[in-house]
């Protein structure tokens, strides 16, 4: 009997996943928050509607990206100047 090897089914990221990961890194770093949030929204909606299966996770991430794009950078963000 055979067993499934993980080498037979490697994870290959697609273009939207790579773009979304890059935008997520910008959000984590606090750089270009409105632009990165809008990019996450578009990419996650693209992922949700281009795949079959349950779209709940990409749609939730799209909603979070839209919320971050509207709120903008926070006080501890890199792009927010320190006021003393």
C-alpha cells in the first residue's frame, strides 16, 4: 500500500498570494497603510472569487484590509510622525 508523500503535492503560491503576502508585510511594518490595505482588499477578493471552495477566509481578510485602508496608520506606525 502506498502512502501519500508531501513531495507529490507541493504548495506553489500563485501571483495573487505573493502580492497579498507583500502587502501584508507592509501592513505589519506600518508602511503605506492605506495603499497596502487597499491592495490586500483587491487581492483577497480576487482570491475569493477565482477559487472554488469556501471563500470565507479571503473575504474576511478583504474586509480587514478595507478597514485598515480606511483607518490609516496608527500612532505606532512607521509613517506616523512622532509629536512631542
